[in-house]
C-alpha cells in the first residue's frame, strides 16, 4: 500500500491558511450495499492485519492532507444510511455516538469513531446526500452570520449513487452561496456515471427544482477505482488545487480578501511517498 502526503508551497496556500482558515468535515456511507462488516469482502471490513479498507484509505490519504489546513483539528464527522441502536435509519448521525457534538480529534479520532460506529449501528439505506449537505451548509452559514473568515470542506465517501438526486442538487446549489466546498469519493465497484453529473467539470449545468443555478463550482467527484495504481496522489493533488481556487474565489466575491495581495499561482508542489 502506497501512501502520499502533499504540501503546496506558494503564497496562495499561505493566504488560505492565515487569512481565511479552512475547516474540514467528513461523512461516511453506512448503507447495506457495503456488505457485512464482519466479512472480508465488505468495504467496511476491519482487517486484523492492519491493512486499511476503502474508507480508511480515503481517511488516510485525503483526510490526512485536509487536516493540515484545519487549525483546530476538531473535525465534525458524520455517518449516513445506518440504523443506530434502538433508533430509525439516520441520514446524518454523529460518528462518535454523541448526541450533540460531532467533532473528533484529528485523523486518529475519525478512525476510532468510525470503528466504534461499525459496532454500534446496523447498515441500512438508502443513499441520501440532502440531509448531510444541509447540515454542513448550516455550519458554514454560521461563519458568515458571525462575520468570521472561514472556509469549510466536506468530504463525503459513498459506495453508490444517490437516490435523492434532485434534493442533492438543490442542496449543492444552496451550498454555493456559502463558504463550503464538497469532495465526493466513490469507493467499491459501483457504476458512478450518474454521480459524475453532479461535478460540473464532468457533467452538465446543475439546476435546482426552482430553476436556480449554482453561483460557483463547489463539488468535485472522484471514483477511487479509476485512480488505482497512481497511489491516489494525482487525484488528491487535482482536488486540492481545485478547492484552493474555490475557497479563494468565494472570499474574493464576498470582498473578504484584498485581491491586490494575491501572488502568482503555484510555485512548487512537493509529494512524499512512504
């Protein structure tokens, strides 16, 4: 297994970190199509040898990079599509089992909460993005009402296509008005062609049920199976570059940043592999 870490060394990165810090959120898929977590063919199987499953790999390879942008390292982490003990199916539940506080401490906190959740929920379904996008947008909107210069990145990991397609589009378009970008990573062998339509770089123009279009591009989609053999590094690199542009453009459009102080684009990118 090859792991990568990426450091972007340029003034744009420094601007994002110092002028408007980026806060990372994460949501993992717990629908039944992932397979029984106790069986080795499940996408949620926890290998006793320590070999990461598909979800753990995304946490390690993308989440570990995104957390470096987050000054607090207190990461809201949710699950969706599962039935908690003695409860109905939830499409946005706190991964750590807390009723009120979704935050965990760093990547290890996510990994621990994820493993704990697998023991305490029953996989169910369907795949709904609307509720979790609304939750993340509500958090991002608070930074505007309190006049804080923050930007949020929501990482969603899914093993299939959403079933609330129009609700998801409506939520994406609403999110475009707030300091939020969305990364969706597809894991497993599903056909993700329909999901690519949500990414303006791969699909078409998104239009809400009321005829609105997104004020900016806020979503990136990457199926993990398409980037095997590249250690995921190229896909991660492209996503990070795109997200930096989105966060910068949002703050320029909201007059939260002095455009005159922007230096040239990326001077150097450094990748390390272990």
